[in-house]
C-alpha cells in the first residue's frame, strides 16, 4: 500500500535492491531543464532524509554547471534532481542550470553549446524539455539533431521527456485536426521516455498508460531503421488506430520506453509535495537506471551504453522480453473532436506509441545490457 | 546580394503570457548564437550507427570531443566568410566552442539589426522573467546563407514545460475509469 510515488515505491516496482547503487567514483549522471529554475541542495538533503533510508545514496548534487541563484526552488528542477539520484543512487550527479541567463540567450541552445565545449561530461543526461515540432524551423531542428549525433558518437546517453500532452492536437488551416509531435522527443538520436500510472493508485501493481504520456510520429524526421520492424508490427496488429490522416506513419515514432509519471512526492523549498506528475518525472527515473547500468559496465571494463535505442530495440529479438514490463492497457489524450473523441493511440503488446517498449525491470534490463 | 531567410517557417509567434515591453535601445547588447554549417554529417551518422549497435564490431568505441571536432568542424571558407562578415560590422566580442561550429557574440541591438536584415529587437516580460527577441523574421546576406544554419537568440522563447499536479480525488475517478478500460 502507498500514498504516492516515492523512491522506495519506484525501486520496489522496478525490482531494485539495496545493492543496486553506484559503486564507481568516476561514473556520473546529469539532469537539465530549461525553465530557468533553481534547485536547493537543502531540499535534496531533506528528500533523502525522508525517503532515502532504504538505499545508499548521496544527499548533495556534486556539480552545478551554470548559475544557481538564491531564488525559490522550482518544482521541475527539484523533481529532476531528486529522482535521478534515487534510481541512480550514490552516483555523482551534475545539474545544468540556466537560471539568470542573458536576456537574449536561449537556455536549450546554451546547453547544446556546453556539450560541444566540455570534453569531460557525465555519460547520462536526463532532459525535461520539449516544443511542438510545428513551432520550430526545419533548419533549427535538423541542426539540433546533428548535435545529438555528436553526443551519441561520444557515447553520451541523452534522454528526453516525451511530453505531457498525449498525442497533442493541432488545428490545420483547413479546420481539420492532426496530432502534434514534440521535439526533441522526435529526434531519432535521443531516447524518449513516456509515462505510466499504477493500475491501482494505492498499490505497487501492474502499470497502465498515463493518459498524458507524449507519443506519436514525427512530421520532420523519417523512421530510423532500428525501430522500423517494431513500429510496423504495431501498426499492423493494433486493434484500434486513429484515422491515418491524424499522423505521419512513416515518421520517427516515439516514445522508446516509459516509467511511472504519476503522483510523485517531491521536496521543494523544504516542503514535501505530493501529486506531482509528468514525463519530467519518468525521465530522470530511467536516467538514473541507465547510469547504474553504466556503473556495472565500467566496473567490467566495458564501454558505457551511449545512444541506447539500437540496443533497446534489439532486446526482444535477443530474447530479453522480460527486460521491460510491457504496458498493454490504456490510451493517451489527443484532439477533442467528433472523430477521435480525445483519444490518441492506445498501448499494445511490445512497442507502442504511448509507452514504447514499456517500463524497466531493472535486474533483467541489467542482465540484458551487461554481457556475461 | 539578396538576403535569404535560414528559418522561413514557422510564423513568428509570441507565446501566450509574454507581454511586449517595447523596443530595446540601439546600444543594448544582445547575445546572438551563430550555428555555423558543419561538415561530415553523413560520416557522423555512419559512425553513430557503428558505435551504438551492439552487433557492430565498433560497438562502444566512442569518439573524444576533439575527434568529433575533426569530423564536423566548419570548412575554412565558412569560418573566413562568417568572421569577415562580423568584422565588417565591428563585431568583436565573440566566443567559439571546441568543435568550432557555434559562435556566440555580444552585439549592440542596432548592429544586430543591420547584420540580420528584418530583425527588430523587443523586450518581452512574463512575471519576473524578461527576454529580448525579434517578432520579425531575420535574413542573412545571400553569400552567407551557405555558411550559417540558423542564428539563435531571435525567435525561440524559453520553454514552458510544467509538471502536471493532480488532485488525489481526481486520481480516484481516473482509476475507476481505467478499470472500466476507458481512456480518460
């Protein structure tokens, strides 16, 4: 029984034991959000005091890149830090902070320039940020996509929240509706994280979709090879699909996987707050787990995971089905019109555009990504 | 020569909640980020595939930042053309990055508006926050269009992602609906 998601609920649901904590001093993870928010070290310490007793953990962020002022802490910044340090427990954590930026600076762009200017960076970056694809220029998205390729070539794992508007909705000039994909979630060179809820919100049980979980198909980037078979299988076997006019079925499909995104406890400005939800919660949860798997790989002298998607989409064919809990129940939001009636895609077996491959079953995912 | 628009779409839109607070003074410094045209994107894409696919012999053999720079850094022609263009307007306060494919410059607004025909720098405020952006589209001289992917600091406003906070009671209602297998 529980009254909302805390680190121990997360670690229980994803089968993480007390021994699943970081051991290597030179492993690290990072989180970034571009809302110009602050986080407070004191909040992290209080959060771990309240919720961290069942696992070895750090109570302080190791490094802040950018400015951390004295303003009030923001909910997203607190959420990001507290949960990446809960699944990526006892791992050195950096925070990219862009509070107090120059008036004409673009915080997300500033973060990309940092990636291109720092030769020593954490291997895992959890990023809660997204814009509608149709609000950005093609030149900008294509160039940002190359920046993610540069990061992937260096072995960095970049995770983006899939967004909290379900499939999204856009009214076209002629009055018709289409779904509204989000960027950078739709970049083929990042790993995009969706959201789930507990089927019974008071018990650690099976997960169903969180109806806000962002997902769908890009109108800008074509479907990458690594996901073609999985997505085609979904489109062929789904019992119910929205009208094809609502989405571009040849586009990069997302999310790639998911985690719980509903009813989190967060400590911000020294106050424990319940009921915080969003894929900006599920993303750091997955980020911390990827960092922990890197920890085990680095201990064995193996390379960090890097760009995760090719390995993720091969798990099933390699017989590692159990590495992720397949979420097959529930749908997500979309256009409120007579045709789709507020419903976008629905979850299905294996990969789907609401929860991707599903949620991580840590010990099995670790086994799948750590060769014997 | 004619000026070309690196970012002709989408329409310039001021997101809801941001209030125009007038044009900035000509001497007000704006920070512009020039995304210089890279080389080697095709080769980079092949490399990413090779180092990220567990079935590949190169799996996990990642590049250093310096090796990525050697792959993508702009051509001498691009660097020369952009620097000459900026120096022609007296723009000196710039910094680059290790991969040489971004240039960040502090420029007086009046100079920036000459550099990027069509741009106009206005201040917008929202609560405690203020930004300087151009509500009008910018262009670059035709001879520069092949050297610049886009210029940052003109159109995109800061992100507005907000976590969703749900009342517990509403959760109860949703879980009943879930049990009825109906989407909310």
